[in-house]
């Protein structure tokens, strides 16, 4: 089967809900923070027939996508751990973000911009006398480095490694298969670049 406008991906497990401790596999309860455990990637089983995709995108590559598959598996599931992922090169409803090839190279789809994820930090609060008073969460600046070239980075005149400033809440975080994290956003959310 070849879909017209969607990718078909195989995602054997929708949540990373296990952790190994001292050789014993434990199951985490993801109800409290299911966002951290969502699996947002799968093996491409079919490529949309009506998509103008780069030739490098192949069946067998890994597609990185929005978490909608985890939230509504009954809506996007088509059986046997296979799901539909919408493709559109410029619209926000295009849920396919990037492809990781077998050689670990990356193709960013459409005009998405992929940035290195930054982390908030907990800072210890200590009195002048050295007494520990607690911790405070310090939000990371709304800045990050461009990781991969795309139509979006080309539109903005950005290169890999450029640090950009982006709008509040534009930093949608995705965990990749290797455990690293990235932000994805549209070019309109990037306000400035440090050059």
C-alpha cells in the first residue's frame, strides 16, 4: 500500500516506559508526565505518493514526527503497530519533521528548523552564612544552535552552528532514537541570529 499524503511508520512501542536498575527491568508510570516518555520516531514503511520529498528519503529510514501518534493511536493507527504521519512541506499540520538515514545523516523535511535543545537548570540557594535554603529553577534562554540545514534555515539565511533567538513556547522538544533531544520550530518563530 502506498499512501497519497502520509507516511506509514512502524512504531513498536509508543512510550519509553521501562528503565533497567541493577539488571531488573522496571516499568514507569507515564501518566504523570507522558510527554517525557513519548516515542516520536519510527521506521518508514511507505512514503507518500503525492509528496515532493528529497530523493534521499527511503523506506527503512527513521522518521521523526509529532507526538500525535502517542496521543491518539486509535485515530492514526492502521494495525500491527503501524501509524499514519501527515506530510506537508510548509503547513504546521505537516507532522513529519526529519529523517534519520541508515548512515546517521539527517534530512530535515519542509521548512522545519531543528535546533539543539537547551535545558532549564536548578540552582542552589544558599544564605550568606552558607545555609542551604532550597533550589530555584532558572529557565534556559530562548536561544539555541541550528543543527541541520533545511528549507527553513535557507529561507532565514542560517547555517549549521548559528545561534538563534526564538519566541516563547516555540521550543517543542523531541527525543531522538539515540536519546539526544532537539527543538523543532517553523522559521516564523525565530526572531534573530547571532552572527
